[in-house]
DNA sequence: GTAGAAGCTAGAGTCGGCTCTAGATCAAGC
DNA sequence: GCTTGATCTAGAGCCGACTCTAGCTTCTAC
């Protein structure tokens, strides 16, 4: 029923180093038990928590905030509103990131479109002029708002 | 017509330190000119490139890859396909990030939903049991697939 | 002509999140 | 019993992307 650190590493995708580090950082919901000789013993539910943890991490929640959440949870009932608002704040943060990425995507696709069009028409050599020699040409036109970067 | 480093910092949102660092890292499309006394002089188009640069950075393109792109561009025409495939690879990377964030969002919203429901019904105290004392209760039920983390 | 702001260089420091090392102990299979 | 591999602790090292410092020079405004 109990899992070794190696098994947990394999199931969670985290390294054994990272698991020990997470423990030291107080990121486990429940204290990690030990065998008589000092080896760590984990539960299935630790793996489940690590899966959530990993999602929070990969969406940009810092270990410090995860610890905060864990500490609230460990205190037991009475602070559910705090935990909820922590989650809601992160939800907002994730939405912001998605919005930001979509903006980036628009820029990238715009540039991809320019290259595709130009390559089709065989005009690629006009896409980039690294010298500062033609300010007149550069100023005023706006068919490529990132001229210097096309 | 020319801009000082301070002006570029203000317009681009990057610090003067970062601008000098970017230059040292070879991230400018065109060489940064200097006054007779050694002060940097920038062009409007440098600011435009920095705007693109910032989008690439904030969508996770490393400075190393940006430099690669810049180097291709500086070489002049003939490598447009390489530049295009670099952009397309990044586009894919951004799409992956968005997909990942959406998965994270689903997890967060699931947990937010649990808290909201429980708080409404005043059942918050059952949301978290930090002890390992009730394995029987924990095993088998699946109404919260992240029990240890609710 | 002088104070204060802005710029210069080289290089050190920071931060988060691990990763890796050393040196020792422990467990499992033959 | 012995080997091999897993685990332990404490602490050092690493990476990217800046940020900051020190000590100096150069503008700008009065």
C-alpha cells in the first residue's frame, strides 16, 4: 500500500531530488512518514496531490504560494474562504497568461503570414534590411509594423 | 529622430540595464550606434523590434532562440525558410502552452467549484482531512479526485 | 561653473526551482 | 556473505534573465 520515493518519482514525473526538496519546502499536505531506518513512505493520495501540485506549478503558481495553500489546508477547517480566494486569484492569473499568449500568437502568425506570402511570391529578399541606410523608406509605410524584424 | 537609452527604456518597458544586456547578447537587429562620447543612440525601429522581442519573450522564447532568429535575419536574404520554421516552431510551442494552461484551468475550476458548493452548504469542514487516519474513507470514493488537496 | 541627472563599463549578485555530489547506510537477490 | 541499486543528509552548483554596484564621465539647467 505504501510507496517508496522512487515509485512516487516514477508516478509523479518528479525526480527523487525534487520530492525531497518539496518535502523540505513544506509542500506535502501530510507529513511524510518514515520506515524504522529512515526511508520515506508515501501514500497514494500523496501522488494525487502531487498531480495537482504539478498542474499548479505548470500554470505558474510559485512553490511559495503552493506552500501557503498547503498551510491553510493543514490548519483544518475555518479558512476555506481564504483557500478559495487563493484559487480564484490563480485562476485569474492563468486567464491573464492565456490572454497574453493569444496576443503573442497573433504577432507570430502575422509574421508567419508575411513570410509565407513573400516566399510564395519569391519576394523574400525584400523582407529584411539590416542597415539604417533607408530611413525614408522605413518611415511612413506601415504594411509591416515590425519592419526591422520581419 | 534618435533616441537615448532612457527614452527607449521608457517606451519599451525594459530597464536600461536590460537594454545594455540585450545588446551584449546580440539581440538587436541593427548595431547600436554611439555618439562621439560613447552614448548609445537608438532608432524608432529598434523600439518596434523590442516590442516584438518582448512578445516573443513573454511567450517563452528564450533569448538564445531570439538571438538565433536575429542572426538569420542579419545574414540577409536566403534563409527565409529557416526563419519561417523557427517562427512556426514557436507558434506550436505557444499553442502547447495554451493547451496546458487550459488543462490547469480545468483543475483549478474543479476545485473552486468544490469549495463554492461546500461553502454554500456550510460543509466546509469536511473538505480536508490532513491525517492518514481514515484510509477506508479515502479509498474508493471518487467525488473529489484530489481529496488530499481539496 | 556647478549640481544633479543620465550614461558608461565590467563584473558581481539575485532568484526560483531544481539538480547534482559526496559519503554513508540500507535492502533484495543470488 | 556479497554485490548492486536505492535511499539517506547536507550542502554546493546551475541556469536564465536580469538587476545592481562601483567608480567614472558626460550632459542639462540654472
